[in-house]
């Protein structure tokens, strides 16, 4: 670059708006030589700011701001720390606050508890889902035990698991989850006796009652009118509670769908047509289980269907026990929420509002079957229940 392009002597005013002395002119020439060298060695990008500064030219139309000293390394570190702290102490969102308060439970497939390998694999997979609690079914609808029970008089063929209830609870706890259990109560298609007594429905004229014709696959059920039935289920609940499970879900605490011949002939000696008697018999079973669970510091949830819960009549449904709202307060109401195609945040909130109006002051949790929802709908529904501080059991 040629020196004539940066002639200082052609400027009409100096940086200080006064005539330069001879000494200052010499100094300016020396500085200009430095600038030229900078342009040659470093490039115009470095030299241009220097030129503009000493020539009095300012490309910025706004007035220059007051000079402030650069921050020291210590000050910069403190500033960065303050900024980081400010970010870290930002108020959490409502979703984050709710997530921290609300239990997020996952119900493992029944086969997951049959061996330690199967259980550990299932628990490892559950860790990726952000769950806090793990629920396992320990007695299925057939009446089989998915763990090695010590309850007396249970036939060996009904024990399909290889782990004790305590071993299962310990493995769940070791994986970082809170263990919860689920048992089927009266829907038990195998058990017929306990402590030498028949505990399934017996036909008045003799023989075991089945919910359908035997040659068409009919199965027996446990009879809640029989006091020994409550003792049997209480023994199971107590064993599971003592094993370390924080809560126990009572599923299918209900009656089968009786037909006219059951009322008039087969089960005529039972008060199955008396609403009050039926309700009392169901709560005799539930109460026995609650007492046994409390002895081991476990809480109890009563599982019901959402459709049956909101139907005009709850007789002979899973929701029949809710008719006694005083007794209901001794348990948490676990509702199987299956809204069908209409599933979303607003629909779930409306459902919550309806439940709250019908069962004021009642502890409520929900069970969701993931396959019943699209991925986006499931997230919305979970958020709706989380925002209401309602525990969700997913499967």
C-alpha cells in the first residue's frame, strides 16, 4: 500500500481540534510508519482501526461509550460463576415441579418376575423411562403365584416363580426403584380350598360353581361371602407387605356376572341378590387385606375400571366397592383409564374433575396401558395427571 493514501497533512482538523506542533508531527509520522507496517505484516483488518483512531474518523454513528477497564481473570471467573449460578437457580417449570412431587410407576409384564435374570433385564429397561416406582403382579388371574410363596396349603403347581417376594422387592430396590405389588383377589380360576375349607363358590346342591358351563371353559371364582376367603387373601397380602413392598394393588375384587339360574338355583343360599350383603362381603375381603398390609407398613390400592366407575350401576362390576365411600377412604382408588380415541390433556383433566366431584377427598391414582394411546396422546395424558399430582401406573 502506498503512503500517499493516508496523508495526515491533508486533514483539516486533528484529533484534539488544534494545530499540531513540530514534535507532534514527527510523532505522527512515526506512528503512521507503524500503521503501514501493521497493514503489511498483519493486514488491513488490524491497521484500519488504528488509522481511524488517529485520524479522528469514527465509522460508528453513535457516540463512543465511556471506557471501562477489562475484567481481571478473577472478576471474569466470578462473573461466569454468577451467571452459572443464576442459571442453576432459575425457578423450575410447573412440569418439573410436578414431576419431582409425583410418583411415576411402571407395571412390569408378569413374566418379568419369574427369574432374577428376567427381572434384572426388565429393571434395566425401565431405567430409561424415568420411572420412580416399579409394580409387579405376584398373583395372576388364574390364581398362580408368580413368586415362591410361603402361604400354607398352596399347591406346588400354582407356584410358577423362582424368587421369593423379598428377593423381588430387594432387586427392585437395589435398582433404584420403590417396589409395589399387585395381586388378583377374587378372580382366581384355580384355588378351591384353603386351610381345609372350600373358598370358591359352591353350588347349593353340591359341586363347584363355574362362571360358564364347564365344557365351554367355565372357571371357578373365590367366594367373598366365605370368611376363610378373606383369611386366605390376607395371608398373601401380609406376606407381600412383610417382604418390603410399599403398596399392594388389589385387582378384581368383584363378583362374576351371575345369571338368572345362579340367583334362583345354583347359588340360592348366598345373598347375591342383596346389594348391601354383596357390598359388605367385598369389604370384608378388602378390610382383611388392608389390615394385613398395614402390619407391614404397606398401603393398599383398589383397582377399578373407569367405564364401570362412571356407569349408572356398579353392581357386579369392579367398581362395586366404591358404593361405600367411607370404607373407600381406607384405600387409594386406582382407576384404569382407557378413554379410547378421545385421549388428550383436556379430556384427562375433565375426567379428573369429574372424579374429584364424585369422590371428594379420596386418594386417587390411575393406570394407563401405553398401547391404548398414541405416543403424543400418552404424553399429554400423563402430564394432565401429573399436573393434578395424581400417581400414574403405566404398562
